[in-house]
């Protein structure tokens, strides 16, 4: 699973940057429990379940595929659930990270809105 791979790669970097802070931004709710566990084991790590976009908004996200997903302004099926969107600046205001830090964005199929 991708989350395990991401967590493993971040864990391997701990030896080089043991005090680095991490903000893990995830759009797929299916990974929330695993993120809570990983961040609970590492006090300098935190996560938020949100998408990153140009402004505060609500999208609908279909997270039925743990390795993918689809974001939309419209709920196409019952699998599409409302999901908050915030600019990265806002996330960093809400989760201040003293340097050095890493922000990891897992976008799961909503790359275009995230890159605006």
C-alpha cells in the first residue's frame, strides 16, 4: 500500500534529520487510522485530512480506491463525500512547523486543483 511505502521512506530519513517536523496532508480518508498511528509514534509528525487548493472550499472526494481517488466540485455518486480544501499557507498557519520541516501532499487523483 502506498501509505506504507511513504511512511517507510519518511522513517528511513529519520536517521539523517531526526528532529525534522512533518506535516502529512492526505485526501483519502481510508488512510486516517494509519496516519494517526504513524504520527502518534513520532511526536514531531502531524497530519491533516484535507486537500490543498487555491482557496478555502469544499470538494467532493471519492476515496473508494485506497491508492487513488477522484475529486470533483459535484458529488457524482454516493461514494463522493464532502472534503475540505485549504491553501497550503493556511495549513501551515494552522500547523506551524519550525525548521527543518517537510510537507508531504498525497493528492490521490486531484493533482490539477492542487497545482493551481
